[in-house]
């Protein structure tokens, strides 16, 4: 009997770890796609990593802004061409599972261009309709 419970507990723990690993891999895939699209100069496709909703929250140096369209327009205004976009990279990604449908991700960002800007971000991901999307982004 004890052996059976130990086997069940082991299976549950392994599947839990595997599930978390799969979720993190799926979220990392979203971030990798964003980097690839940014580096192609395609802000519209970069935005596919975000929740397409008026409640999307983006906090930058000018304070909180709401909405997918607002965020898209702000990106396009700040980065109107390939020179201002530079080449994006993310670093030091850390994943923290909050629940089955929420993940907290932190990391660093940098743009390879003449002035070499960079900073840090905190992202809140939610799994909506089977897809991980950023619902809140605080980037400095």
C-alpha cells in the first residue's frame, strides 16, 4: 500500500514538473517570436505576444497606459524605422509560476543600435484560450 502511494506521489510530482517546464517553454517561445519579429522590423507581429484587449497594461517611463491599440501605436511612434528599432535581445529570464493560468517573468532587454539602450522588464502572462499572452508589461 505504501509503495502505491509513493508511486502515485512520484507520478504527480513528475507530471507537475513536466507541466511547468512545458509552460515555461511555451512562454519562452512567445518571447523568442517577439524578438524575431522585432528584429525583422515587424511591430505588428511583435505585438502578437500581447493580449489584444483594451485592458492590456503597459507601464513605461511615461507611466501606465492601457489597451492593445495604445501600446501598438506607442511602439510605432517610438520606433518608426529599422534604425530606431535596432536589434532586440532578452537576457536573464526568470519564470515564476503563480497558478495554472498565470506566470510572472522578469528579465533584461537591450537594443543593438548606436546608443545601446537597455533595461529590465516584468511581465505578467495569462493563458487565455490555450495561448500564453502578456497581459501586463512594466518595462524600464
